[in-house]
């Protein structure tokens, strides 16, 4: 595509940003990345037709067509279901031919996923897919074998938090004039949206995103693995990369991120277990959920295999709860639009699962509140992994747990007024009664699940009076959530 013969059209659609109440910090990132990219394109000699703070895509596209009279619109495949078709239809109404090119920010192609399915409807596991991606890319491969002789080093990456852990700080990129203009625009245009922009210091251009990648690989990758599942009060980033938002906005490509991480292993600056765990998240999990999304949409988004129907409670919007783990997680999301994967899965997602939150509402909450969240990200992660609402496609067992897990993998419980060991008393941690009630509600289904059957038998072998008291306690908690009471 010759620069002299092409015009890049970029549109800030206020209508699209208002589809749901997206976190303010997320909107700042997206718009700041767009404006800096436009600046970089112009510096490289491209003509850019930029529509800032515009009402909607179709109107801006009409203005662009009238101004430049293009013969064709070249459009990258969009990441969310139905959006490519909607944009192509808008172009067709203007008489424009449309050329749709593949999405550029993924490593896999559909055949990489479908090749592992024994039939069109058969489930593809992440582990099998991940091994295929390792072979395809050559990442952490020594000839035809995985580096170190194993594909997965997860067993080395489950260390519990210990006193005195210290982590290298994440880099800060102070807002320039463009970003400050975006912050002011978001505060004005989207004043009613949740979250706070706060002390925004994220990378919004490729140069700074590359610097963030380099700092992570040099200073935090080695310690990423051991404590990637740990949660520590006041330690919001630990050794996590925080690169997902940069990858998902196109500032970084997943393959270059993984190649830089592999280099850290090859040159001896990061242990294999940390590097493998990180690469598995990027070319394994990220690529896997992308393929699940496009394989199973649009019906996948509406799945509700467990019949969950509790509205997402007010505390997920206000953060007002006496439960320390949830209060800590919700405060972080409100202030930063971020929480690492175990906080998402085993605190926010786990509570939503065992309490029985409505899957679509829960998915939309995660989608709107997280800086790296888009529909393709959240549907398989929330509908599938967190809520088990897909019936077991993404995960063979639900990621449900009582307070015992949170106490094991965090220091949260020592800061909480609730008793992590109690189940039915007034001061009992709500996770405990809700966990066993969740098992009871789904006992028939889970009794057929090899990984859950022993837990179901544990529940069924308890005295009737004990089971009744636990279920009554859980019902009171669920009623309180529905009323919006503080728990």
C-alpha cells in the first residue's frame, strides 16, 4: 500500500465508547494510543484523516468519503464479533468496496486450533494447543523437544507469599501534552463512567511500550514465575508484566514479546520456569481464548450452563464491602483498571461463580472495568474459565474455592474481620457457605465430573443439619447481595 496513494482514516467514536460504561482509565489509554499513532504515521509520511471526539463511525466515514472519494476501504478484521460486518456495511452504503485483511496482532491461524479437534464440535484443550504453538514458533524449543525437557513448569510457579518479598517497580511514563488533552476530554465527555484516571502513567506509544517490555524482562521476569499466583495486600503489580494492555492495543506484538522473554532465558538472566510460564500466558492462553471466541461465537456469549441468575451486586460498582479480599481487589480495579490474573480468577471471579452471578452481566462488568479487557478477551475468560457457564469447554472443572485457598495464596485473611475458618456463624467468611452451597446447587452435574466428584461426596456425607445450616447461611448472603446490603 503506497503512502502517496493512501489515506489512513481514524475515528474516535463517542457512540462506541458509550456502548457500556467503560472505565475512564481504559478510555484514556485507547484514545491516547490512537492520537500518538496518528502522530507517528504523519511523521512517517502518511496522510491521516483523524476524527476526534466524533459522534459515530458511520458519519465520520461518510465525511471521509466525501472529502477524499476513495475507491476502496481497507479494513483489518475487528476483534469483536459482528463489528467487521457493521463497518463493511457502513462502507457499502457509501458505495465503497471493502478489503478485509486478517488481524495482525495474533500468532495463530484458525487451522492451528482446528487441527487439534477430532470433530467440528470436539473440545480443544489449551495444553494441546499450546504445545502446537511452541512447535510452530520454535519458542523455548531445543530441536524437536521443549527446553529443559518439559512443556509446563507450573509446579514451580505456585509459591505462597512470604514476609519481606520485594518487587521491582513498574516503569512510569508521564503524560505528554497529547495524553493530557485526552485525560481532559475523557473527564469531560465520560464524567459518569466508573473508575478514576488518577495518576495515569502508562505507555501510549510504541517507544515507551518497548521500554516497558525491556524493563520487565530485565528486572521482573525472573521473579514473575514463583509468585505469579500469590496475592499480597498493598502489592498490586508484584512481578507481573502489565504488558497485556499494550499488546491488546497494538503497541506490542505477542511474538516479539515472547522472543524477548526467551532471550532472557537463553542469556541466563531469567529462570526457565518463569519464562515458560510467561510465554504460556501469551502464545498459549491469549491465542487459545482468541480461537475459542471465534470458534464458538456468537452463541458462546449467551451460555449459562449452571443457570446462574444473581444480578451483579452494588458492591462490585462501589467497592463497599467488609470482605478484605474483595475490598482490596475492587479498590485496585477502580483506581487502576487492573488486577493480576489470580485476583481476577480466584477473588472476583470465584466469588461471582459461587454466589451465582448472571454470566452476561458479569462478563460485561469485567469487559468494561479492565484496561486490557475486550469482548474477545472476557467472553472465554469469564463465561468459560471464571463462571464455568460454557459447560466445561475452557476448563474441565469450575475454579471454585473457599476462604482456605485465599488464605493459602495471600495475606488477605489476616486483615479481614471475618473468620476464615467459620462457615455459619455471624462472623464467618462468606466464601465458605457460598462455596458449599455452590457445590450443593450443582451436585448432580458435578458428581459426574471426575475432578469434582470427591468434593460432592464430601458434601453429601455431612449431617443433614449441617448442610441445612450452611445452605441457610448462603441464602442469607445471596439475599443480602440482591438487596445491596453491605457484607
